[in-house]
C-alpha cells in the first residue's frame, strides 16, 4: 500500500509549523511502529519515547526492539525512556479512594500525554498521534486527553488493515506484526478484541456497512457493538459543545 503521501504530509506540516522535531510514544504495537517509522522517513529529528507504567514486559521489549530497528535504519532517531510507575503510584495514592480500574487506566494514558508534551515543548516539537480510523472515528477507542491528545494524526484516515499493510511494506519487525493489538493500559495481557467484543476486521465491516438483509447472528451482534461504542464515545470524536449566546 502506498504511504509516501503521509511522509510528504508530515514533512510539509513540520516546515509550515516551523517546528524542529516529532515526538512519538512507542508502545510495542503496530500503530506506533508505523507512525514512528513514517516520521523517521521525513528526516526530521524523531523522539521515540518508551513510558512504562507497570508494563507487560513483552510490550516494552517489542517497543525497544522496534526502536533498535529504527536506529539501525535512520540517523534521526532519539530514544528516551521514562519509567512513570512511581509517578502513577503517587497519583493513585493521592486520589484514593476516588479511583476505579478504568479511571486509572485512563490516567496512565494522560500521564504519558503530559510527558510527550513536556518533551515537545523542550525540543520545539509536535506530538504525533498514533490512532487509526477505526479507533479515532469509529468506536472512539482511546483516552480523551490521553492518547487522543496530539498535534497531528498521520494515520487517522487508515483502517487497521491498512496500517498492517503499510507496516509490512515498511518492514516492521515480525514480533509487532504478529502481536495481538492491545492498549496495554491495564498492565496485563488483555487484547483490544477482548475489550471491544469484536475484531478490527469486524469493526471495519461495521463502519462500512450498507443496509442489507440476511445478516448472520454474529453480524447483527457486531453491528450492535459498533453502534453502541460509536454512540457512547461521540463526546471524544465530536468538537467540544459550546453554549452560544442568543443572537438577540
């Protein structure tokens, strides 16, 4: 699948914004691997950040392996690692008992967003989003003001299957290409499919669904899952509501 237009778009955006670097959080998943590689191909200094918080070792190792691969191919990569576990634990203790598993999972993403923007401000950079079209505009599977807090989104018009296609063309390492997608926000091995109740292929089908009859029970279930998530998460995908003054 063609991807040079994304590299050109990133390059142009960097020049027009008069910034000097790209800042990408690397998770060990396909989306951040593709995004960081496309950013690297611009020649712009690209900071790749690992930000573990009680992270599954497999995820962290895949992220390290990916950055090592990037540095072997491109000379504009700067690797930074910030272990945010102690910061997270302090936050958790401070807010106790006003926390839940979900609120703390989202807190992880927001701590990482704060870290990315700190580096971006220090290095005159732009925080580059890693969300794909299904996550960003289909089911809203991201943390508001967490991994959804970015300056630009180079792969947000790509379906997950298209991200994988570009990843294979870029030569992304096999351990990432074959890993089940996961947000890694709970510190365990749960996958995106387990959280969403459907695969990305199924959700892509639901996004593109045209009204027809004779749907299977599973197709009906997937449509229900997609529509429920899309409706529940519209507050993430739509502009912030503004109360306008009456004209009179």
